[in-house]
């Protein structure tokens, strides 16, 4: 497991009281989302509904066990509805 720096984008910051950056210990995307929801309970419902996860500038789609390291740049963004 690594100590990750996770940045919230868009409206996600409002669920976290305006805080943009969090430190979370995790080894993959699923662990990171679970632990962030535990750390910031107001975010949990939004994280459970789904967010877009960008790692090093690339959106990672449906890869819950994608490994993460402390060197990764991680952004969480509101999931976009599309048609």
C-alpha cells in the first residue's frame, strides 16, 4: 500500500467541505475509493454512485484493481452523464 495524494475536481469538493486534496493509504482504485469514503463520510454516497478516476491524465474505466503508487497523479471527477 502507498500513501496517495487524491485531488477532487468539480462539485466533489463541495461534498468535502471545500477541501480539494486528501491523503489516502491504498494500493488500488477500489481501496482508495473505500478509504476516502471512510475518511470523508459526506463523500461516500457520491463515490458509491460512481466517479471518474483519472490517473496520470488518463481516465481509468471499470478497473477497480488498477494498481496505484505514491507517484501517481490522481484526480476524482464527477461522472458525466452522456447519451
